[in-house]
């Protein structure tokens, strides 16, 4: 699984931008470089907001500010536009299949302004070309948890400036749990336990039959 592109519309300092992560012939590493305050952290926040409806890296400076781009908001108020959309789209690919995750939220410019409830959807394009769009409350989140589980999201999307916290002692068990989830070790452990129970039941049954024969 890899992220192919991220499109951001009216989200915080991003008005209308698209990041394309083209796969290289040799290396597949992309680095976003910029000065402080240029939007690196909010780029990360746009991804987590789209996938999980969370912005864990805002910080005190931005936590109280509206999510809508302030310039767009000002222009909408001056033009008498009552609602402005905030949209983030993330396109990922996996073995020939493509998924587009999209979160959209309208912002009302009336009065002091307020945010409507966001809508989350996923467009799933199969290898054969068939396209399905899911916008119900469960399916898009199921797709997210299939590729980037919510309970270990901090190991997929984290702020590099806070990297040291991932190596302190109290994080050790969380990292271990994250590795188990990604590698599905817990599934193998569960299967082993069930097989042991089945073997135990068969052995008990065989023992009872032997006693009856005696």
C-alpha cells in the first residue's frame, strides 16, 4: 500500500493544492521540506483529519482557530456566500487496486460561523475497472482500518519533531502491540490456541473410547 496523492481544498493555510507522490524507478521516498510555519504539520493534520476525523498535531497556536482557510472565509463573507466546503482527498494504491478517501465538511459563514458535520466516503476501484462508492457510516472506516488501523495510527502518521517519544520506555509495549497488529501475530496466536483446544478435545474423546473398550 502506498499514498499516491493528497488533495487539499480550503483546509487551514491550504487553499487548493495537490501533492503527487510519483513512484520512482529505484527509490520510493518523498520528503516535504519547508521552513517553520509553512504548513508541514498541517499537511500531516489534513491526512489524519481525512482518515480519522482527528487533528492530533495542531498545537496551542492553531487549536482554537477555525479549520476553514481564513482568506477563503473572508472572501466568501464579502461575496455573500453562506457555505464553503473543506475537502481532503487521499488516493492510495495496493496491488493494482485504487482507493480514494474523501472527507468533506461545510463551513457556515453566517453569524460567528460554525462547522457542519463532516461526510466521509471511499471510492474503490478494482483491478478489472469496476468502481464502487461507499458513503455509509461504517464501510469507509472499515477500509481505513484494513490499511491503516485507527488504534495504531500514530505509527503511520507522526510528527518527526516529537520522534523521541516513540523510544521512551513506556512506549515499548505500545510499539510491540503495533507490530503484532500489523504482522497479524495475534491472528496466528488465536489459531494456535484454537488448534490446541481441538487437539485437547480429540485426545479426551479418544481416552474415553479406550476406557469403554477396556
